[in-house]
């Protein structure tokens, strides 16, 4: 009886537990979703809830094979794009300026202002 109970509880724990890789993947999907729909408020609250910073996760998260700044420009997500530009170091924004200009003139102007 005890063995059956122990096995059942282990199976339940293994089914319910989420690995860190799955949690990180889920966080990346949520960030990409909020950027694609241009929801700056939800993005900010999600980052705050997870205690994440744009600077720290910028290189790790890819949305459709692009970094989050270029993805925001391509998605025409002006509010979230401006938010991301404001949170990134000037060197990073300068490095991505050509990609931003390709998709969004508004965000390119904001990026130029940030660099200067």
C-alpha cells in the first residue's frame, strides 16, 4: 500500500513540475506575444512580476528568429519598441539601428534620439 502511494505521489509530482527550460520558454513566448500585440502595460507588469530586466534577457530571447527590438519594429509595435529602446544600452541600440530602420521609421527616429 505504501509503495503504491509513493509511486502515485511521484508520478503526480513529475507530471505537475515544470523544468526551468520550459518556464524560460514560456516566459519568452509571453514576451514575444506582448510585443507583437503592442501591449506595453502587460509587458512591463510581466517583467516586474518575473523580476526580469530587458537588458539581461535581450540576447537570450528571439521572436521569430529576430531579437525583440527588431521584432517590435517589424510588428509595428511602437509603444513596446519605444519601451525597449529606453531600457537598452546605447551601444546595443546603435548596433541594431540598421535593422530598425528597415521596418519602422518611427522607432528608428527614437533609436537615433537615444543614441545621441
